[in-house]
C-alpha cells in the first residue's frame, strides 16, 4: 500500500491501535515528503516555467487545502480517531505540518537546477517515493529558519549596563535562591517588616527564599571584594504578586552600589542624573524625594521629568509631568558592617530599579505580561 492509499483509510482500517503505530505511520509520511523534495531537486527542470510548475505541484500534493495529503490525514486519521489515540495523532499531525512547512516546497522554484537535457517534464511520481532515496545536492541552500531578535527586556538591561560600565562600575551577579540571612537579616530588614510575609516573598523553606530583590548580592560582593566597590547587579527577582498589567511574579531588577571613602549623596544625585540623561535624553531633569528603605539612610525616590511631554503632562506620565524611576539612598552603616566594611572609614550609596518598568516606559508598553507571553507579533517589533 503506498501513502496515497494509506491516507485514505482510517487508522482502524489500517489496524493501528497504539501510539507507536501512529508514530511510525507519520514517520513514513515525513520520510516521503523529504525524499520527494530531494528527488525533485536531483531531477531539476529544463526551464524556469517548468521549475515553477514542479515546485507548485509538489506543494499542492502535500499541502493543498482540498485533496492534499495533509488534508486527507486530517480527514481520515485525525478526525475519526478514538479518544485514546486522538492526542497522539494530533501531536504527530502538528509535527508533520511543521515539518512539511519547513521543507518550503515553494522555494524549490529558486533552488531547482535548470538543465537543458533534463528528463522530459512529467507529472510528479505518485508512487511511494520513500523507497528511492535521491542523491543529495550539497550546493543547495539549506532550510531557512527565522532569525530571532534580542528581547526588549534584555535590550533595556544591556543599555543600562553600558551606561554604568562606562562610569567604571562592573557587573556582579548572585543566586536567585537565597538564604534568609542575605535576603533579610544582613540588609537590616527587621523580623516585623511586611516584605518578610509569605504574601510578598516566595519561601522555598523556612530559611530559604526566591529572592524578591537583587540586594543580597550587595552583601555577597562586600564580603568578596571589600571596599572600594562600584558594581551593578542585574537579575531576575520573584514576588508573590498576581499577574496584572503592572505586576508579574517574575521580573528584572538592576541594583547599583558604590562604596568608597568620602562619597556623598551629591555623588549619588550626580550619577543618577547623568544616567537619566544618557538613557532618556539630555533634556530630562531628575527629582529626588525622601522615602524609606531599611537598608539605606537617608533614602529617596527618583523621578525623571517626562521625556515625552517635557513635564507638561501626558498619557505616559499620567498627566503629572514626572515618571517615577527608582529608589536610592546612602547605605545604612549596619549594612556596611554586615558586609565586613568599617562604616567609620567608608560610606556608600545604592539604587535599585525595575528593568521591565524601564522598558515599558521607554517603549510606551502598557502591559508587563506582554514581555513574558512569547508572542512573536509583539517581540518582532523590537527586531
Ligand atoms: Zn508626559
């Protein structure tokens, strides 16, 4: 029985009643499709018109909506398949569709070698081609696979990294599964702090969490390198947030830390102002407002004047003229001490920002979920 006959019989009629039988049936089809393509290439065509005709014929034989081999597989194998076989048949059918799609029968038109004394133009061989493997032409172009592009969050992260690398910071990283000590205690976060609550932090066990911020790496880096220290810490963080347009249980942070002798809040302001101008344009201004974090004292929130409306008020800045960017502050003396650095000799400042949020602001994206859904229609806009 050749494949044309097989695709016009149901699986029951073919005596196939297990996943293994389904697999080998589909494997036979894949082999045939590949062999027919190779055979056509080996034969070539006497002229361009004939090449087009042959390429189209092969495409139609497999993929035509009415009467193509795949449509018959759908009709005779997939649709009538019993409950137990349906998942296996469906999976294999999708795989076959993908495979035949990648064979790009249409593009054979360009690839077919033209030669004057080609065999007379005949219709495609309808007998099972799988039994006659054709020689491969190694000079033909390979199968084309679409090129990806850099994810907008990665792109944003690299842009931010580049600015700080130019300022003399280096990149440091740490574990995403972190101990309670590095995550809370060493950062001066008291037992009573709400972020210790199960509802904010994912606990692996009573002493281990999925990190909710990149700050534990501050302590690890202080222990490892001592002072002076200029680092940025990019990485994934996790919080017990329900996904909505501004929250995601997994998100990306970049944290910066500078420790040296005689550095002040003025250095922090100058650095972040420079950073904002590099990222959003020379014209933006920065605004610092007091805030509170357990690991910095004093602490501040940084906003940048809206780079879209120049502070006049628009949709991007929600009519306020300002866009909240990040938190920052002077490193708490106890945190320095916890990292093994003498706060009487050294001081430091730090800041932390959400990379996803930066990418949303910069590209005017209104839903953080778009970053993580893998929808090509969204992602290819950033190619
Ligand atoms: Zn605005």
